C-alpha cells in the first residue's frame, strides 16, 4: 500500500499548494464569498485525503472505508463552482470524488 500512500501524500501536497495559490487571488467583488468558500473547501479536501492516507498507512481496511465515506469536500467544491458558473463565471472544471455504488450504504 506504499504506492497508494505516496499518491495520497502527493495529492494532499498538490491540494495544499492550490489552496495557497487560491488564497492569494484577489477575486472580483461578486465572487469574494465563493473564493473564501473554495479556499476552505480545498483545505477540507486536503485534510480528508490525509485521513485516508493515514488509514492506508495503518493498513486498517474498515478505517480506510470509513475515511473514504467521509470525503465530502469534492461535492462542496463543485457546489461552489456551480454557484460561480450561475453568476456568469466560466469555470470549466469539476472535482471528482469517491464514487458510491447504488446499494452501497453511503
């Protein structure tokens, strides 16, 4: 599982860098609240990824599954991006999250 852990560590580092860059952006007046929300949501995503990474490092499958179900930040990020799109901003990206099966209790 060391490859998975390394990939998750890399993802967290990328999210931390993206958060730092976004935090320095001066948004247009109509997007200030959404920019703050995105910064917060990216921080949440990085923290959620780090929890999954830690559980992978422990090799505890039930904890990994639990932490994967707690990865909710992508949905929040996409809602904020949808709000910006509805306001007329061209945001052509979305964040993929954990896929849950139709019968999968999540």
